[in-house]
């Protein structure tokens, strides 16, 4: 599991900012109701699911209540990240201060619903592509300031990660190449002079001629962008394991299997994040 992505100290920063956004100057609904109760009034609810799926976000869920309530709320999980959950399952028991449970409810759900939805959708993609030896990877088309959680969810769902940010590796896209007069060779040579030996170079190619130039230039990864299935097959044969082959552009669930059959190593798609439906989770008070 990609636990290195979700170090507690990093998650806490995001959670604190999200709590400030959500609570503002106070939870007037909960605070008003709790005026009628003992200040230490206790409450117990269960985190349940109304859909089948893959659970994700336990640590983030826990940290919401740790930041908000310190030791006044206890969360006991019955499932771990990556576990399959079925409609009606109790995922966790949340007990303790009624005030803090009600105030933190929506934010905790927002994190876990979104992350579980991505993990669920990613698993469906990877199960299909994996039969043909291909890896499904995400892209940088993430929700701003939520990338950490979305990429973690992709890993939990069994998918793989593309670069996390712009400093991870070189990706020469069409506009980079256009700046150098359309020369892939010149673009690759230029970046080779400045990057670390630890960085790889990926080149986006729209045509078979570009693929040939990228291969001759020593590109480590060649992206086949918006190519037809026949073009992909020809490029895979041409590259012949001399570089990693990535298919991208217009990838969706319907096209996925046919693309994987072409023999590419990587299938990158924003769909596993951008089009993942939220998994319906809820806080249920059960007698």
C-alpha cells in the first residue's frame, strides 16, 4: 500500500484547512442542539455503505476526528483500505463526544466517499488491463489541492501512478516540441544536458514518424497519443521493448480492453479519477 503518500503530518495540514473551510466561526446547528444537553453528551454511530465497492481513506477519516476532538472521539474500523465492501456493511464505529462527531461527520465522509469511489473505479480498470500485462495509471488531471488523496486512492484500487508533479520526470508534449521547431531530437538533447541521471524522459507522439524519431533520440518512455488501434500495434512492434510504451488520449472503460490487447505497457487515463463516481457512505445511528 502507498502509505508513504499519507504521512499523518501531511494529512493533518489538509484536514485543518478543510475544517476551517467547513466550520467557519462555528457549527451553529450542532452547537445550538448541544446547548440542551450535557456538555459531555455521548453519541455512537456507524459508518456504513450503501454501495458495493472498495474502501479507502481510513487514516484520513481518523485524522479528521483527531484534529477536531483529540481523544474525545474513538473510531474503530472493521475494514482496511483496499478491502471490498458490500451494500449495508458497517465499516467503522464512531463513538464519543456528540458535539465533535456531528461537526466532523460531513468532512470525514467527503474524504472517504471520494477516495473510495476512485479506488473502486480504478480496480475495475486494472482488472481488465491486467489480463494483458498492462498497467493503468493516473494523470495530473487531478482536483487542485486534493492530488495526494486521489493518487493514494488509485494505488489502493490496484492502479499505478504517473508522475506526481512536474519535477518527477520529463514529459515532452507537443507544445514543448513546437517551441523547438517540431524537432523531437533537439528537445530530447536539450533536456539531457540539464536533468539528473535519475530522471527519465517521456515523449508524446501523435504519428508513427514521431515515434521513430523519439526512439532514435533515446527516449525512455514513448506515449502514443490518440492513436488508432492499428497504429498502436504498429508502434509496439516498432519500439520492440526498446522503450516503455504508453497509450493515452480518449481512454475510457469501453475502449480499455482493445487498447490493452495492443501490447502497450502503460495505459494512462484521467477517467479513473475525473470520472469516478462517489461511493455512497453514511453515518447511521443504529439502536
